[in-house]
C-alpha cells in the first residue's frame, strides 16, 4: 500500500538539509580547531586534552540529564495542544534543574581533569571545567524553544557558529602569544571564556523565541522528573558508549595511544554528522506527527531521513578512507599510523547512519525506556569488550569494541521501531515506510 507524503514530512526534510549545512560549518570549525591543537599541544599533550574533553563531554551529558530531549518532545506537543502554561512551566523547570545538575557534574569532572595537569594550574583547570559544563548546558537549553517553534537555523547559531568561532579565534590568539605552543590548562581557559560569551549572546539573541512572560505556569515536576530520568539513561548511556573507549584507553594505556585514537575518532565522527543533523532537525517534527497521529508522514520522514543519512555517510567514508593516511597526516606525521583505527571505526559508523533516525523516533513517540534499556545493555557490552580488547591490542582494540557495540545498538533500535511502531527507517528494510 502506497503512503501519502505529508507536507510536514517534506518540511522536515528541508529542515534537515538546512541543519546539515550549519552543523557542517560548525564541525568544520571544530575540526580545524582539533587539527591546530594536535600540532600546538604535541602528541602527548593532545592525548591529555582528548581525555579531558571526554570527561567534559560525559559531565555535560549528565548535566543535561535527558532534559533537552524531554523539552524538544514536550514543547512540540504543547504547541500542538495549545498549552502555553505547560510550555512556560516546563522550560523554567528545565533551566533550574539543568543548572543544578550541571554544577554537580562539572565539579566531578573538574576533580578528574585537574589530576592530569600541572599542580600550579589545577585550580584554573578545575574552574574552567565547571564553567564549560554549566555554560554548555545553558546554551543547549536556550536553543530548544526556537527549535520547537520551527526556527532551526536560529537555534543552531549559538553553539555551531558563535561558540565554535570564539574557540578557534581565542585559541589562535593565545597560541600566537605563546609562540604556537599551548598547554591543556590554557585551552580549557579559552573554552570557558568562549562559552561565557556565547551564553550571554544566546540569551539575548534567542529571547524572541523564549516562552511568553506572564500568565500562570503549570508545574508538573513529578511527571517531568520521571520522564527526564528515563531520558537521562538514554542520553547518558549513549554518551558513555561514545566516550568509554577513550576513558578505558586513557586508564590502561599512555597519552600517546589516546592521542592516536582521538585523531582517528575525530575523523570517523564526521561520518555520523549527517545523522546528528537529521536527528536535530527531525525530532520536533517527529514529535508533532506522533501527537497528531500523522503516521503516513511519520513513515515518510523516517524512511527518507534514513536514505539521506546513508548516502551522505557513504560519501564521507569514501572521502576519508581513500586518502586516509594523508588525511591523518593533517594532525601530524605521527598520526599516519592511525589509519587502521579509522577504518575500523568507519565500519561501525556506516551501520549507524544506515539505520537512520530510529533512536529519535522511539524517543519522540514516548518509547524512551526501550532506548534506555538498549543503551544500558550496550554500555555494559562496551565495557566488557573494551577492557580485554584494549589490553590485547591497544587503540585498535578500542576501535573494534566501539564498532561492535555500535552495530549491535543500531540493529536493536531498528528492530524496536519495527516491533513497537510498525515502521521501517533503515535502508536494510525490505519495504519502505510502514512494515505492517
């Protein structure tokens, strides 16, 4: 049976393209920053930096605690239902909760990061780490209202353009002053200052998309907290899966090994960029389609999103692997040996993009507990695999464990979408759209 394409589905695909372009710009600036840091910090210094940023990424995810995804889903539904009091109440609750959780998570990360820098700079590094975590959470929370209002481009500018640009320009200025040699504590300080400026700019720039002031706020903290807890397992589990390889490698091997792995991982992460853009753009639309029972539109958006991410991912993999050694040499001559790591990580990323936005559609359709269960299982599997693989094969072993877990996780998510929603989002599906 042929499904009718919903105008909402076409709109979602256009949003995905716009988001992909902005995300590509932000990732390009971040990639240039990483290349510069690999050279300015030296191979051991870059390893310490990569370990520190992995800790910061985990702390930021714990600080958001799934609240960002909950906001995207619920605010989209509140717009459809015409419930401004719930919209305002949830946004205010989210900001308060996010600030509290990010402060605790940031302090924990600060203790870990401070142990990797010289004693004279531990206080600076710890303070910078807390500031980065808290301010990043604030920026991401502020970006949700314009996303749910359909202002996709506007919502992405603070993090992908302003913050990325400030970080690159700030690092270049400090590196020039320091004769092109940097230390990790200087990088963290620049990142903290950039996050502060970006947060201040975002609070002003995004003001027009904030909840309207005035009127009663409906507070359903217990309900929101229960949903956020499940989503925190989803988001936190996914982030830990992404970062456990570097953390285990940093604990069991040298900073040199972490540095080689981080360069390859940075390259392989580009493969997943189209999927990240599709998830960002499609999530509010998926939530609205589910709330309005637009199943044909949901099927079309899911399927076409999967095709777009797969095609883009295959092109990126080809561009990475064909000139692989030369690509890695951009980080420095010592990084050419990371080609095998890059190839293994790209295998897992291919399956990741080929299954499409299956995780997002489960979350937006109130099946976050299923995603949480899958993430928990895969996190445990990742740790179980990573420790012996890193012990036996080092960085290439970490890549093997990561790719295996990525394949298992995405197959499980795609199977859950088929079982719970009767929809197909993967290019591997025998039939597009609805599966039953």
